[in-house]
C-alpha cells in the first residue's frame, strides 16, 4: 500500500475531489446566494452551478488548456478543457491555492514562486473569504480561498485558474501533459443574470 501511494503522484487528487464535492453539495443545500457550488467540463462545454439557483447549469464553450507536455507531444495534440477536478477550485484549493505548492506551478508550466503568489492574490479577488482550516505558511498563514462568487467574477473579469491534466485530442491516447486553464466568463455572466432575475433585480 505504501509503495502504491509513493508511486502514484495524483492519488490525493481523488480524495480532494471527493472532499470538495461533499463540501460544495452542502453549500448548494443552502439554496441561496451567489456562491458557485459546482464547476465541470466535458471537452466541449464548461458548466457551473450557483447555490441560489438550484440544479440549473450555466454553460459556455470550454477554453484550451496550456502548459507543459510529455516528450513527443505539443500544444497541437491537446484536447479542449475536460475533466472533473475543477471541483477543487470551486472549493478554493487547486489552482486557487497555487501559492501553497509553488512546485506545482512549475509542473503545470505557469512559472515559479512569484507567479504562484500572483495567481493566488488574483484569486483572492473573486472568493469571499479565506478558509481557516487550510492555512498556507508561504502566504503569511492566510487560509486558502473560500467561496467563489459569481458577482466578483463578473465585476472584476477575473476567472478562476484551474490546474488540469491535458488530454490528447484523439480518444484513447490519454494524458499528454499538465497545465492550467480558465473557464469562460460567459458562464458566470449567465448565472449572475439568472440570479438577478430570480431576485427581481433590474440589470
């Protein structure tokens, strides 16, 4: 078992995703507010849900991830954004907490410590608070971001940074690299407009 854990670099991602899903489902049960409770993508569309809008999805065409590629592969081989791991950024970890693991910033081709700090500082603009359960020593012991707010995303124009594996554009090849991607702003605009309509707020 220990040997398996030692050689399986992405093992903890599975736990983090399950934890993130449990937390965000609890947030969705509140049934009010502008906090994003789910983010996912299928290679064609990127979709989000918001606590105050129930089970409705708001989607737009996905973007293309960029990053570092395994030997023999290039950006031309990349598939448009796909996967379920964005639930971690929904919670406020993953790309939103890049400063917690600057080495990952290099792994996904996003730079080093300075770039990790810049990304997390940008993310702080679109989350409503910090999480006291996840203190980050390299960020002056601030907590990881918490509560992705569609209002802040639309107001600032800043979309979440998502860490992602990059899949090959041809089915069956599998992962060919790792990088970052941002969701389309249009998802958040749609959700905010729907939330305004739900609350009777004129635009």
